C-alpha cells in the first residue's frame, strides 16, 4: 500500500486518507512491551506509528551497527517494525541524522564529534559552536550520514512498503537550523565562510547586508535537505519525504506561534514537490481564545508554502509536554486538533502518544521521558487518550471525505517570508529596520489584523506572496490582505502591483511600502498604483470606520483626499482619511492606515463589516454568538462545519451559512466548556455504512456491532441521514431518547432538551 500526496492530502493505496498517527519510541520501551503498546495505540484509532531511529543508539561505536538487538534488546528495530505491521499499523520513520528528542548530542553519536572534530560548526569567536552542532555540508559529515543511511536501509529494506512492509513515509533530519537560531549563533566554519563568499560573488549581493546572509542560509539549508533526500531516494526509503518546521515558543503556561513563521522562512529555500512536504511542529501549550489563532495561522502558512499537491501535515502535534509544568489538559488536545483541522490540516502525528524511559544514559535529562503522553509507560490510558480516541473515530469515519474539502475563503491573507528572515541575532547591520519589522509583524500583523480575520469568523486562506517564480493570480485569489510595513523588496512590490493592475483587490497597511529592505527608496508599489505617502502618522487615535463611529487605533496614518477614492475611515477629531480604496487598472487597492491590534473583541464586528464592504457581499459564515469560532470546509464529497468553544463556560449559538442569497443553512448549536464539534453536511458518507449525513447538530460516529452513535448535547437538535445503495437496510433506535422518522431514503432523528444527554445509538439492520 503506497502513500502519495495529491491536492494537499495523503492518499494511501489510491484512497484519500487522513494521516492519523502517534509517536512511540521503541528504544524507550522494553522490547517485551512493544506488541501490547502498539495495540494500545491502534485501539485509539491510530493508523500510523511514528518513531525516531537514533543514530547514536544504533551505531554507538564507529562502524558497529546493531539493528537486531545483539547488544541491547531495545535496538531490535527489525522486530519492532515487524510487530507494527502485525498490529495493522503503518510506520513513519525519522532517521535523522539529527533527531533532537532530548537525546545527547541531539542524536549524533559522540564518537563522531570526538573522532572528526573538523565537522563541528564554529561560533562567532571561531571556537566550537556553543551547541556542539555540526556544519551541515561538511563533506566528512555528509559521508558519514551517507554511510548511516546506507546501513539503516540495508537492515530494514524488507520493511519498506515497496517490499510489502509497513514503512510508508520518511522524515529527513529534524528541526533544521533550530540550534543556530535558539543559541543566537550562526555557523562560521571556514568552509561555510568560503561558501558565503562564493554566494556573494555569484549573486553580486553585498556581503555586509543582513538580507544577503539570510538568503545564503536559506540556500545552504536547501542544499543540505536536497542531499538527504537524494540519499533517501538512492537507498529506497519510502516517500513522501518530510521536513519538519520548528518555531512555537514556550512562554511557560502558554506557548505561542508568533515565531513559527521564522521556521518556515528558514526553510523557504527548500524546493517543495509532490513527494516532499514541509510539516509543522505545533506545540501551543494551553489553548485558549487568546492564542488559538496561532494554530490557525500556522496551518494556513504551512499550507501556503508547500506545493499544491503536498499534504498539510503536522509531524509533531502536541499531545503532551516534556516538562510536567504546565499540565496539558485533554481540552488542550481537543481544541488544538480541531482548530488546526478546521483550517486545513489533513494529517496529525501526536507527539508523544506513548511515554518511555531512556536506556543507557542516552537522555539529556535522565531516564524519565513521560511527556504527559496519553498512553503511559505501563500501557495505562490517561484522560487525554479519550480525546485521541474520539477524534480517531471521526477521522476513521469521515477522513476520506474530509481531506477532499477546503475552506472557501472570504479573503486571502499574505505570508511574506522576508518579514520573518530575522533569526540571525549576531548581525548589527540594519538593526533599526529589523526592530521595526519585528514590532509590526508581531503586534499589527500576526497578533493584529491576521488574528482579527480569524477570530471574527471570516473564512481565510493564505498565499505566499514572495514565493519563487509565483505570479499572484486574481482568479484564484480575488482579494488579498497583505499586512505591510514601510519596507519591502522591489520584486515583491512589483508582484503586488501587477496583481492589482491585472484585476486583484489588494488591502495594504498599516504602512505603505516606500523603502526596500535595506532602507533605500523603493516606491514601485506606490507609484504603480498612483498612491501618495501618508501626510501624518500618530498614536492612540480614534476613527470612524463604516458604521462604527469610535474605533480605537493604536497607530494610524492619514492621507490626502483623492477624487477617485472611496473613503472607508476617518479620524474623529479632524476627519482626516485613515482608510480608503480606489480603482487601479483592472483591480483595486485598499489602503488601511489603521494599525490594527486584537486587544478588543469589538473589532471583530468592525472588520467583518469592512471585509463585506470590500467584497461587496457579506461573509458566508456567521455565528450568532461571536465568541464561538466557526469554520466551514467544502468539497466534492460533502462539507463540514467546525465550531469551537474556547471558553470556560457553556455556549450556545446559531450558525448561518449563506451559500447563495436563497440557499441558507442554519445550525442551532450547544457547546460544553472548551469543546469543539465537527459536523458533516451536504451528503457526507459514513465509512462502512450505507448512509450519508445530510445535516446534523451533533457529532456522529460508527460504533460497534453495526451501530451509529449520535453524540448529542443537552440541547434539542436533529440529524438527517440519507440511505444509498441497492441493499435494503433500516435504522432503529436502541438507546437514548428521540424520535426517528423515515421518508423514502431519508431518516431523521430528533431529540428534545435533556440534561443527561445520553448518546443516541442507532442499529443498522440489513
């Protein structure tokens, strides 16, 4: 059963497949527990088990390889892979060379660093790098990596999918560039410095310029990834090939995704394809209404930077946490997974799903590696396992249809990777420009207007505006909100101008780009769209925008009047223009001089009205209770409505989906505290049954012994199913209270308000 990728999803043996996986480290479990632990994972609905294959563990001494357990039973990788196949699981292997994983030297054998000190990266002082990291492209290191890949492949080739085995996917390395970023120290190895000089000569760029160094490192990492993928292909490791992206930053009880796009930017030079995927490491910590947009934006940006066929996937999706503080609650798993899936994630690998212990002192932090995992070291299910199992049932029953859907956007948001090329802390050049960009992108972009677009229940997609050789097409992206600073490179300004002149609607602000990234004058966009620079700028203003007469503006810029412009907003105290739109060529430009922040929920209604004005029609999805976050995914095999209550109190709402002026669908929905719902509608097949879901206000899953379960809330509601296929069958209610009625091939189940909310069980009789 081969795995491939099409249209942003995985296909297993020719069938669309939601990749629902979990991380289990065989080397951290007694071999006698492998079979049982794999079965425990499989019972949670996991279809693929993921594991690192640590180099330091299997080649603890140079050229002494053990994959059969001769030196330690937990090195018997071959036996583990055989057991995984016997358990009905596919396998996702991650052989490094770097695996991180709280292992010594991040998984690199200690003998390598001792015997080949020339491969160690250099820090700013010319001495060994403070993290002990290697220089990725050092030829000696690469030759040793090639030997590692060759030996590993030789040992496990019978377990590759092409040989009838369970291994279907491979990750190369892990969190490339992370050690340099978090240490604030780049690699100054003589070979790297020579490569940098050659890069500057080839590109004719200024070697002292901050951005030159950033572009070099993106090319350098891309060459490293390309080498690893060539070796993986040479030795037959099954693709797709995964390159994972780091970036969620720990703020103790919260983790944040504001830096996640830096990881994407670091790997933006890697050429994506239908056989390679950039996948995100999502570690949001405690998920609340304040930070849920981190997951939405991380998903949207990850989707945007990949090839159109590459699956939107998280190879490390938080199901626990290495430290015991803070505790990760079941509701954190519930909300983080559902928000990400709602915005387009088509695969999750829970990390860690199984606890473990480090053998032979290979762990940096001692023996324990519990990770607050849903499955304990002894196989005991913890509370969070209930969430994993329930979502596993939903993915089993609806995953094939789900991955063939996508969000139909009200508006696109722009991802400009150059604004996130800021990981090099050592370079003083352009420090003022970098500081300005970082402030703007964090406060006015990520936690500003882009959060507002998500939190206001607008349907959004993202587009990578500075992607190599990528023209912005107004047909596929009719409205683009590009949060901008005064700095932007010439090529990207030209691309945005061409987009407008050829028919697109571009929203820019709070600053119009008038300088390139080095601070030189660059008015390409300004001049092409016949705009003028701001007349004044200020802080803490109040504006009238649309029907809202008092909108606080942390920052603002004002503009002169123009006969062709339509004024969208003015300052209250002097009526100067802060927002307007005007026609340009075949398209329009909307200038938002307001520096949006997301400090006030009242902004949600303002921005919904503003987007409706720009689109010249209302948003397609509305929640009567604006605090309930809603998203719709639509596709050829039916559709799904997602609703999330990120608050500590029960919430009710009516969700309205306006498909056309006359075709309107309404859901009365009740959500428990910190609960999400995934509601199929419009003819979604329930896998393994002869029924389609036409509409439901509660989740539905397939139970044991030919039953369907309706996971009702205390509130009254109903579900309508359609019988398909020639075989005779009927539904009968065998548990719970409700009224079942049948008309032709339609079956409707209605239930009344009931505090007990016992799930309704329907039996399928053939």
